[in-house]
């Protein structure tokens, strides 16, 4: 089942390496490193924005990738990294202020485990009956609106909470300009790692201005020097809270949409029908999310960055992702790596957050465009319009002591409103 047919680099000559094929191991390992780098920036950034331990998140992304590989019987090439869909609901559920460890991490983990369970159950149903019901329940106008809301709901965090001084506000601006320059004026792998490279350049600028000219709080790397190269990460256990579960579990809807799109994209690129593995892919991603949440990691999802690498190389071997997953696990056991991540200045993280949250919002709009959502249809127009304002304005509904915040009301509202309004044909 996992005995990949070896295809030599000389015989390849611009052709395609399928999921059940591989190049010789030296080339396969190098390609695994490339996929690890491609997912690295986002997988590390997401836990930092939620106050999670990045070492645990990277380690569990590797574990999750291997779980996905096993659940799909090695047929679906994919890397599972930290999902940005969890950021808004985790911050809402825990009250995280954007700096340092999340004091209510356990509550978030309980919600993530519940989300993974819901996702797994959806996968089991899909495996049994197919995907048609999902596409009816969550058409592009709904999924696009929910994804956009996640980015818009988060906008106040970097703007209001991550720039305590005028210097920090200016550094946020420098940071998102650096990311923009990387996006436009670089090519190849540098462009694919635009957020990570922009963060590095902005950190260097920060060090020059703060440490060299004394304009801000100095960049402190003493923790990096003191941290050992190898050691156990800080695992955490989940705490199951009903309000947090109700808020976080619906993220499964977004993960379903992401994974669905991933498999459709890989099917188109490889010419192999992978739809029959859709249910297994959902179950694998759900199980990986449960395992990650149980240990202190973020929820995981398939990564568009890795789809981009596959599209560029035409190499879809699942062996590459086994290698990348094992490398991520090894990296998770390096405290020095974690200390380096924690040393990133708050203002630089704020500037990167502005970019990331904006990209999430635009990704929702891209779903509308790619699927040609018809906004001349009043049903689509109202579902999108109401959902965006509910989420951006943080519209909250209270049920006794329980409060359902903006992302929750927007998610449930989009699904229910679309179901309510679709009963009548458009005029």
C-alpha cells in the first residue's frame, strides 16, 4: 500500500510524479525540506497569535500529517499545519490579549478537541453517503462569508493591543511594508515565504532602531542563547467548557471547506480522482486535530502553501509528506527554536498580524470570485451582507450566562439564513 514506485530524476524530465511514486530518497528528503519550509511561516505564526507553544504546534503538525497519511492510506498528498480558522474563536473564548502564553489555554484546547470530533463525525458521514449534502448546506456564499468574517473580527487585535507606543505603531507599518515588498519584488521560494521573510527583515530593522538607536524596547536574544538545543516541549491538557466548545467547534465547517478545496485542487493537478478519499481525509484531519488539542497544539488543516509547491514541482508523492512530518516532529523537540520564536518583538508580530488577518478576509472574497457567486440574487447578497456585519461588529447573543460572540453568530447565522432563504426561487 505504501511501497512507492521509484522514478529516477533522469527519467522524470519535467513529467509528473504521482502520489504512489517517489524520487530516490536523497531527492525525496530535499523535497520534504522544501515542503517543511513552505508550511513553516504560517504554522509557527498561528500558535503565537493565540498564545500557544510554537514547539508543540510544530510537533503536532508533524504528527497530524502522519495521521492524515495513515487515514487516507497514503493516497492523498497533503501537509497538515496550524489552522488560522481557530484564531478568532480561540481569542474570543479565552480573552487572550496578544502577548505571552495564553492563560486560558486549556479551555481553548477543549474546544479544539470538540471541533476535531465534530469534523471526524462529518468525515464518517461523508465516507458513508458522499459530499453532496455538504455542498448544499455550505455553498460558496456561506463558506466565503464565514472565512472573511474570521479575518475582519480579528482586525482590532493588532491595531489596538499590539502597538502600545508610537514607535511600535510605526514598526507595524514597517513590517507590513516589508511583507508587501517581499510579495511583489521577490520570486521563487522567497516569494512563497513572504510572511516569514518579511518578519525577519522587519525584526532586523527593529533591532537597528531599538537596540542601535534606542528608539524602542531592545530586542532581547538572551533567552535564545540560554535555551538548550534539545528538550521536551510544554505539553498542556484540555479543559472542556461548554461556552468554549459551542464557540470553537463550528470551525469544523471551515475545515471541511478547506479540505474539500484541497482535494479538488490535487485531483485537478494529478488527473486522479481522489473524491473517494474525501471522507477519509476529513476523518484524518479531524483525528489529527483531536490529537493536537489533547497535547496543547492548535487545530490543523491542509495547507495551500504546499499545494503551491506541488503545482510548481509537479511532484505529488506522499513520501515527501512523511519526510516533512518526521522533520517537524524533530524540530518540535528544540527549546532553542521555541525561544527564538518568543523573542520576536510584539510590534513586528502586530504588523504581520495585520497582513495575515487581511489575507484571511480576502480569502473569503476569493471563494466568492472563484465560484462566481451571483450577488444579483438577493439571497446571496443578504447572506453575505448580514454575516459580515455580525462578525465584524462582534454581534453577541446571550442565553442565560452563555454568550455567543460575533464569529459564532456569523457562522451559525450564515448557515441558517441561507437555509431559510433558499426556499423560494430568485426572481
